[in-house]
C-alpha cells in the first residue's frame, strides 16, 4: 500500500496560503499562475504578473487622457484581439494548456474562463472593476455602469452581449442539458467570487484529466480544488475514490470519513460509513 505523498506532492504552499484567507484578498492572476506552477514547477509567477502590467500599460498609452469606460473597453478589445491576436481555442478546446494562464499569455489561445481572467486583469490595472460571471455553459465578464451592466464575452473577441443575446445563450444551454436552468438573468449574472472562479478553472482541468485517464494529474487538481473548497462533499468523495484506485487506502479513508461528517443525505452518509468500515478492515490486514 502506498502513501498519498509517494504518489503526488501536496498543493503549492503559496497557493494554499493565498486561498486560506479572505476571498477578497485572493490575487486571482497570481492564484491562477500558482495553479499552473503545479504543472510547471519552475514557472516564474512574478514574470507573468509583470507581463500583465505591461499589457495594461500598452493599452493606456493608446488611450486619450481621461478616457471614458467605453473607450477603455474598446482599446482593450483592440489591443488583445486585434493587435495581439488572442482568441478562443476552438479547434483544441480540451487542451489543458488553455487552462494555464502562462500558456494562454504565451500561446494567445484560451477558453472562456482564462481569456476572461486575462481581460479582467488588464482592465483592473486600468481602473475598471470588471467581474467574472459563472454563466451557464460559458464564462463571461461584466462591468457595472450607470445605465446598467456591460456584459462581455472575451472568448468571442470581447463582444458586448445584450439581454436578448444572453437569453438565446441560456436557451441553448437549456436545450442541450438534461437539467433545466433558471431563466432569471439577474440571478445568473451575479458576480463570481475569486474562489468560485478558481474552482471553475480547476474543474475544467479535472474534467480534462478525468476523460484522459491521467490519474496523477487528476489527483493534483483535486488537491488544489479541495484547498479552495475544503468542505465540498463531491470533490472529497471523488478524491477518496481516486486514492482507493491508487491503493492509497489511508488517504481514501480520511476523505470518506470527512464525507460522512459533511454529507447532508442520510443515505450517502450510510454508504460512506460502509466504505469506511471496509477500508479499515483492509488497512488492518496490511499490518
């Protein structure tokens, strides 16, 4: 029987410290780069933070003095998507590099959440309080304005979306999903917190590695996810099952016992209690 640390090192210590604090205190770009450092251990996080600073400075140089919000947004769009050539990776959407901010910056390709994160970080450096939206099926961003929210889709080149556009997208998600979604746009357009954005980013990677059967990378992503959302019963259960597959029975037992404590459904708690008992017997036989 192997121990968990023999299979996969722990979560990046800097990432763990960052997400242990208040949500508002999380530096989203830095946290996303620390996720990438799990894949690239020698990644220079500060270098890429400076690249974001330089991007914002380049946009600022092209703006008139005291540029209005529409002018700033228009210039960000022009800089990122016309001058720099950033775009959605339509042909290789499931490439894990689309979820690593350093790769997105270098390759100029990404998925909705990472291109949104890039846009948010450039905008915030220019004084715009751009927020992420965990819209069903496709991450978006928004900026509150006096005449209402401005909703943008960086995956589509920063195009602005009005209510009819959003309802069409929601209808498409509803028609392709077995679970009907609420059509209350104000509810669906609520800003996502930093932890929620990181969790969505990590769940993209979790899905990719799970489908690819890459169990070691899947375990690493689950470790990061549970650093962000330590009481998530679903993620705990999935990690416990993965530990069990990897013959890390003590680690699996720890996760299943935690699920027993947190589970809200009596049936789930009973199922986990049975699995815990079986794992205890197995670990006892190994000593």
